[in-house]
C-alpha cells in the first residue's frame, strides 16, 4: 500500500515537472507574452487567464466596500459630509456647514472604531489594546489639531472638556437609568476597583488643571505670563507619564480582565450592527483594515477642517455662545455611536463595559488628550495651556466629585442615572448663559471694561507710564 502511494506521488511530481517544462517552451513564453497561470483543483491542473485575477481583485474591493460602508444604517449620514463641502463652496453659510459637518463626521467616527477593531484581530491583544486606546478618541484629537493649527486654543479646551462632561454625566446617567429600568429583578453591579482607579486619575487631571488657573488668577506667578504656561507644559508631561503607567498596569497587570471586556464589547458591537450573535472572526483582511483606517482618518481630517472654520460663524448665525457649541453640541454629535453602545451594554447588564466606554473614555481624554494637545501646541508654537478658566475648572472638579461619590458603592440604579442626567442639564444651562471672557469665546462687554477701568483709576493714583503698563498687564 505504501509503495503504491509513493508511486502515485512520484507520478504526480513527474506530471507537474512536465507541465512546467511545457509551459516554459510554449510560443507565448518565447514571444514574451503573458502566459496563463496554472492552478490545481481536486488533483487536476487547469489554466487560469489573467482576467481571472482582476475579477477576483474587483470582487474583493466590492466585498470590502459592502462590508465597511453598507453594513451599518448609521452610514446613511455619510452623504452629509460632501454636502457640507458643497454648501461651503456655493453659499458659505457657516451655520449649515457646521451642522452638516457634524452629521458627516458621526458615521465616520464609528467606522474608524470598526476599522481599528479589525486591525486588532491581526495584531494580538497587547497591540490591539494600544490601537483601541490610540484611536478611541481620534476624532476629537483630529478636530483639536486643526483648531490648534488655526490658533483656536479655547475651542480645543472647551471641546475636550465637553467630551469629559458628557461621558461622565449624560452618557453614564442614561446608561444607569435605562439599565435600572430594564433590569429590575436584581441590583446591577460593576468592578468597583477599576472605577476607583479611574476616579483617582480624573482627580489628578483636575489638580493639573486647577493649579495653572489659580496661579494666574491670584497673580502669584514668578514670571507674569510665562510661569503658568511653563507649569502647564511640565504638568502635561507628568500626566502623559502617569497615563503610560496606567496603560502598562491595564495591559500587563490586569490583561485578562481588560481584554476580555474589550473583546466582549467588540462582539456586542458587531452583533448590534449585523443582527447576529456576534462573530469572533475578522470581516476584512489586515491590509484592507489598514487602508480603510487611512481613508477614514483622511476624510475625518477634511471635514474637521471645515467644522473648525465654521464654529465662530455658526455661533453668530445661531446666536449661541461658542462655549455652549464646544462643550455641549460637539461631544453629543461626535460621540453619538459610542454613547448608544454604552447604554446598550447597561441594558444587557454589562456595566463593566459601560464604565469602560464612559469613565475610561473620560480618563483617556483628561490624562492623554488634553496634555497631548498641550505638547502638540508647544511643538507648533501655539500657547496651549492647562488654564481652562475658573468657571470651567470648577465645573469639571464638581463633576468628578459627584461621579466618584456615585461609583463608590459599586452599584447602580435608575435613580442614580436620573440624578446624573439632571446634573448634566444644569451644566448645559450654565454654559448657555455663560459668557467666555477669553478673546476666542467672546470679550468682555464695553460697559464692563469701562466700569473696571473707572474702579481702577479711581482707587489707584497713577504717576508714571510704567504703572499704566503694569495695570493693563494685570487686566
């Protein structure tokens, strides 16, 4: 029996070598023309024409586009992106450009997360986790970089602050509220230790934002106008080091817990999109994932440029403060998909994933996004600092304290969720009536300036020109 098998193998090898020699001696080979490709199917050879490879290539491209573009209902908003560019070119109406750009970025942000998840299938757990961390809030980072390029540091500060506030109050509140209403037969619980670690990092971020603001407003700087910026840059580097240590702790120290939750989240997202029970296999190849990652990032960058350019025009057209647009509107629209997934996980009694989406995202923005923008501004020569103004810093500080107080028991219910939602409504109303004193957010009214100058000059005897300069430097 073995001898028969060896004879058959030798015959197959001989036939293959004869076919190879025959293919080399064909007239096509001698004339330099492309020769057909040899293939094997069920032990028999057949010739494949060159058009067959092109056909497979186009079929692969069509399948990839169908999987990425047409597999999610949210992608119906994609045409609003080109429409925003058309409106910008034809009419220049900033309000409509801003609104259409926000709608166009929403599905792109969701697809960017999908492409990141597909790449993570091929890179392994550690690299995949780093990719999820890097691209988790990439939309906010792209918008922030374009705003820094335009010198709109205040818009960067307010938009990042709004992402933190919306994740911690609105999204977490809606998740607790919906989860408590759906699951009434038992008390929902989550990992309290992870919540405590994230709360500690958020408090560290608040401390880093508070000191530059207090230093500036108490006029206790050693070098006026320079010490606060230097402190912000030093604190940003320390925050990046702390966040890197936190990643090592998550990816190495608690790798099993961290990546099991991430894997479960990816499966749940795929199940929600495709209407099945989840699929552990990648849906597109590695190179397709990388190409889509590049395409989506470039398209988001283009729309982000139009979005940033239209913010001030939209504020004037809608008669809404820039602070309200940056803190309230941008985060809600930009993170709509992420917000919906957090609520869905809470309704399925998966609060650990919900906290990873909400509190984890807030930690990422506060400990990585904000200091990263300070460093990028430093490189670009833009004076981006950690002075978020007293009103904004106080809002963030109170928010972190309230959320940390609600998370200390490791349980949730619909009442806690309702309270967090109501807290967010108070914050939104506060920014609607808040007038930003920075040059980008709106200057002080002329009446306020006149009153301030009258008070200063009536209470201080100005003798020299140097004293006048000192007074205006303080103002």
